[in-house]
């Protein structure tokens, strides 16, 4: 992404509201004081009604975009175990290519985040975000609708992957990028609730998709999702709230920020965490089948994982406001890595179902923290005036991470299938152990990076605070 060298922008106060006075939203330290060296940003007044609209519309936007991305594992399990037939959207031979099948899901998920690189300039150009969000909602439905007519894997890549991904990014970013502006002291709790929509979406959509697949087949399932998306997403798109700032914010990252070690480590942490986070979600139903569970129960376990993930985002939002956002973020990512190498790896040694169920729950609990907290740590580390540009770039990097995490995992698994006469349980579990070592390494690397951000941020501010 191109980096621009320009002086820090000066922001003019927004026109006063006829009833309420404007607020000043500041980059907050953990004790809610203004961080030294940052410019205060004057924002137009708001009220409880507008905050409620932002809270609900943002939650539903996350539900309908990130939530369905986290439910793709149900599609993955269905596609790779397909036996052909007139209802199949890909051939049996293509179904054995797990890396390419996984790329369908990660292409859509990656573009949801990575699309920030073109959505942010659109947001700067158009004052009314509704034109962007409504176009995005329509593209998402078109993508799923056309996917129902697929006969080749590249058809799914263009529709369920590319078209859906572009559309979801156009719905997601105009709504989510302004959400932190509407909250100040309780920003962590508000963003935790908003981003819990991802887990709630996975909780609801995973069993729903499995039920539809078993009832009406893959083609009509994709068409039904197209219609469902239109019903949910269009009202969300029409309620998109504008930025509270009348000043045009930079969409390119200031070169002085980009040179900071904290920024470089933040970007690397985002890349590794996004890549590692999608691996368990993508292969959870498939690994459940390897242990002898039914496909329906595998979808239920994915739903449980998303449900715990959702609750975790809310709880960690409150926890972060009390004990420090960066502290909570570090514990979350580190806990994810430990659960992968401890519980999932243990389940892959001898097929222990108890460890697997424990992993599904514990990973959902720990993985929710990063997704809920890293946007708030951006405002804390780099300032609210740099939020739009830094957040857009970090999400773009997360999109790149999502692109390669699960496809590489699929390549590691190769043609492994649930235990059968041709492949025994130990052989299949051996393939999964390689996948788990790979996933744990990604999350461990991300943990080291967020610890580095914590250290360099304290060094730049000239003081170490345990609550940060």
C-alpha cells in the first residue's frame, strides 16, 4: 500500500448542533487522559438515539459479513466430501483439492478486510456512505445467487469468493470505520458488543447452513442465502451513519507513523493472527468427522465455538476497559496459541474427543479478544486522527493473512479423508498434527508481535504503565 508523506492534518471544529454542544474525541490512554503529542479531533454532537442506531447497525453488519465468513467451514466440509451428481457445484476431482476449496472461503473473508484499500478512498470521496453500503449489499446477494449456478471451482471463486468479498467489504467498512467515533469512555465495551456479531453470526448461520444443505441441497442453499442477505443487509446499508467529523481524514498512512516499530509489529501481528485464526474455523467440521462425529454435529460444534467467541468479545471489551486494552489483547492472542498447541494437538495425538470439545470452547473464548480489541488499541497507540488510515491498512493486511492461512493448511492436509479402509485414523491424525503445528506457529508469532507493540508503545510515551 502506498504511504504518503504529509504533515499532520489540522481539523476544524464541526458546526454546533442546535441543541447539544460538540464533543472532542481524543486518543485515550487507559486512564482516559489525552495522550501527549496527539491532535484532538472535534466531532459533531450526537445523542443516545444515534448511538443506538450505530450500535445495532454495526452489530448486524458484522453478523452478516464476518459471521458468515466464520461459518464457511460448513461449506468446506460439504464441498470436500461431495460425491458428484446433478446437484454438485464442483466435480469430485476438484473436491479433493482442499487448498483450492478453502481458498473460496478465505478469498471472500480476505476481501471483506482487504477491500479497505479501495473502500477507504471511496468513503473519502462520497459524503453519504449509503451508496457504498447499498451497492455492497447487492453485490453480496448477486455473488451467492450466481454461486448457485456453479459447475466448476473457478465459478465459486468468482462468485462466493470474489463478488461476495467485494460486496461485504463495501458493507462492512463504511459502517464499522465510524463506529468508534460515537463512543468515548466505553469504547472498548461498545466495540466488543459490535464485534460479537461475528460470533453470533457463526452461531446462527453454521447450523442453519447445514440444515439447508441437508434439506434443499447446495444450489438452493446458496440461493436462499442470497435472498436472506438481501433481507438483512439492505436495511443495514440504508441506516449507515456518516462520520461525525466534517474534516476529510487521510486515507494513506502517514510515513512518520509507518516507520514506528509499533506500527510494523501491529501489522505483522494482524497478518499472522488473521492467517492462524481461520485455520481452526475452516477445518473444525472436517476434523470433527475425523473423530467420528456426524457432519451435522460438526456444524453444531462450529456454532458453539462461534457462540463462545461472541460472548468472549463482549466480556473482553469490558475487561479491557478495566484492566487495559493492550494487556487483554496480549493475553487473548497468547491464549489462542496455547489452546492450539495444548488442546487441539492433544486431540490429534490419539483422537481424544474430550480434548477436542475443550479446544472448541477454549479457543472460542480466547480468539474473540483480538478481533474485538485491536481496533480500540489502534486509537490508543496511534491516535483517533490516524484511525481511518491505520485501521484501513491493518484490515488490508488482515485480508492478506486470511488469503493464505487456510489454503496453506489445506495443502498440508493434502488428500487426507475421514478414516476409511484406505486411510487409518493414525495416518489422518498425522496429517492434522502438521496442520496444528503450522497454525500454532502463526498464532505464537502474532503473540510475540502484540507484546512488542505493548513494549514499543510504552517506550515512545516515555513511561511504563501496567494498566495499558
